[in-house]
């Protein structure tokens, strides 16, 4: 499959290119079907009206969640505080910073960002997942975790995970900005 290169997108009108429609359809049961119904309802009722944060709240309410976890980057502590305050109006919120446990990078022979003196705590996405797993969260939100750290957090989270914001230090946390600039594409990737 190379859907990104397809000009027709006949799947939009019902074509089953991979021949998996029946098999995939049977997997939408229980909590997965419920999730699909809630998310599709949000899409159809609020298309181009709600922000991602508003959609997150609608989704969590629709799923009947009461306990929301937030794994955030220390560089987004201000944003995490604001998001937490907003979510706390409707949910019990548990938040955990990326530096949780204060494990020194030297203990795992990790590259340091700063000088070699003193403790430089590593990001700890597995620890973040452990904290939220212990809190029995029903949905976890990623707010600005680094590339790779988000993957480890998702892998180790017992609750489903959604991303509110991704880390992109160069483009103000808007990674798609790279493909919206023809100058950048041509210079960096040889694109048109």
C-alpha cells in the first residue's frame, strides 16, 4: 500500500483496496466500537468548530472517563498547568513531568545536553507511564514529549494515549510547518 501516493482515494467512496474491510470491521467491538462511535460523533457534530483540546474533553466525557493522565515535557510546564486547570473542571487529572525520578543520564551512559558536571536528569517516559498506570488513569494525554520518548510512553501506558502537542523546538511545536514551506523543503529535502 502506498496511499500517500494515490491520486484517486476511491476508499472514500467504498473501494476496499487491501481487501480487509470485512476482517477490520469485525474488530470494532466493545470499547473499540464505543470509541469509534464517540469520535465519529464529535467529527460529524463539530467539524471545523472545536479545537483539539475541546475535542479531547468531548471525547473523554463521551467515553465516560473520569481519570485523565498527562505526561508532559518540563519545557512545557506552563502549558501543562493551563491544560491541567482546564481538564480539572471536568475530570480528576494526574500529571507527570518528563524528569520524574531524577535519574542521572550518566547511570545509563546517555548523551548529555549540558556540561559533564553534576546530575543531568534524563527524561523518563517509562517512569511517566508507571506513575499514570499506578494512578489508574483511563486516558493519557501526551504534551510535548520528545521524539522516541512519546513512543516509549505509549508503549508502556496501560490506558489509551492521545497526543495534544508534539515536540518541535525549531518550528514552535508545529512539525507540519516544515512541509508547508517550499523554501525549506527544497533546501533540506530537495523537494519542489
